[in-house]
C-alpha cells in the first residue's frame, strides 16, 4: 500500500482544527500527519492534544524559525516523514475528502514521476469557495511546465503538489526562498526536470485567502522579501537555461521560456516599485525606492517604466 506523509508547519491556530479535520476525514486512511509547531504563542498544543489518533506525530521547535525562513520548517516536516509520498499543508487550508484517493489513481496512471499536481479551489475565511485554478494537461515535461507557469501566469499552491518523498529528500527538500515566495513553483519545477509532472483536473485542495497570512501583508519589508525571492527564482531559471535541450520541439519551448523570463524579470521589479510607492505619499515612496534600489537590482529604466505603467493604469481606471 502507498503511504502518504502530510506535514503541517503550524503557527496560526485560527483554522488549524479545520485543517486537521479535513486530513483525518480522508477516504484513503493510510497516512501519517506530522505537525511541527514553530514555537507559536497560539494554542497549537491544545488543539493537537484534543485528538487521540496514533497517526498524528507532534513536534515543537525550540525557537521560532519565523515567516522569512518558513521553508526551513517545511523541511523539518519532510525530515520527520516516513511515507512514500509527501504533502505539505498550510495550517489554514483544507483537503477535499478524496484528495489522497485521487492522487493514488494519478500515481498509478503515471508511475515513476517525482511530482504530481491537482486543481484547487480558493476559499474565504468561512470556507466559501469563490475561485478555482486553471485546467492543466494530463502530463507536461519540465519545459512545458515552466513555460505555462511563466507565460500563462498559472496559479498554484504548495499543497496542490504531491512529491515522491525519497526524491524530494535527495534534492535537499523544498527550495528555500524568503517567505517561501515562489518556493512552491521552484520546488515543483526542479522535481519535474527528470520525468515531468502529471496533473488531475479534479479539484482536491482548498486554499484559504485570509487576513492572518503574512504574505497578504503590505509593507516595505514584505514587498522587499517577496521581490528578493522572485529575483532568486529568476536566477535559478537563468541557470537552468544555460544548458539548451538537444531536440527541436523542446528547444522551441526553451527559447520561448527565455523570452518570457526576460519579460518576467522586468515585470517583477516594476510591480515592486509600484507597490512600494503606493505604500505612502510619492515623496516617501521615492525615498523607499532609493533605499531598496541596490538590494532589488532596480535600475533607472525600471523606475521610469513603473512611472509610465502607473500613468497608463490611472488612465485606464478613469475611462472605465
């Protein structure tokens, strides 16, 4: 039998019970649930101790790893896992009851892969769904996968993915980026390099948008860390593209990724500039840009492009 390991790097308690309940109510029951409390001041202990299920393994960090380095806590969950396949859960998200069962079907349809993926619903704080991620092909190689993510702005979340545990551990775990921003994308791309990725278009995961998420915050530090993460992600992509594929079909995709990446690099920095300026009045916004300029590799051309983009955005808004 296939055994799953499900890891929750826990810090927030508000939706944790819903998260755990959705896991324990799976149709397929052969799994372990690993909960790693990141030294939270919230009642994580109390919530976990209310369950008497031998599949739950609870650990507590001696010191707080924190949001910026949260991928370290992801990898602690992974290190403590013993299953054949690994799933990482946010402490505020939920699985559909058939999540594991459907992934078993997908694994059997596409044996030998290191990563599998599902479609997701986006839910609010009351668990009401209000959006859904896009349909994907049954199978993609790494070039198809990366190109679709960059060019089509594909939305995906870390719990959309099921990883072969042995392979993920062999690669050193999840790829660390500040705030885990884009770590889900990059970890999945790396996992798909050798044998590709298989998708199911059944919606199996519920990603919760909520006010308690650190990445939903808007301040100069968060914007800077997110942008640094995107820069590091782009650097990985640039390094990946240093070795072109030998076959014609993949070389075309490779070439399209190069074009899309060049545009993405520019867009990421322009977006950061506009967000930073939008935090306060233009004068203080400009000062913040000057402070962040070196750290975020911002050029005069980027600032000018952001200024022009802001003007056109205001024109578009006023004419609606």
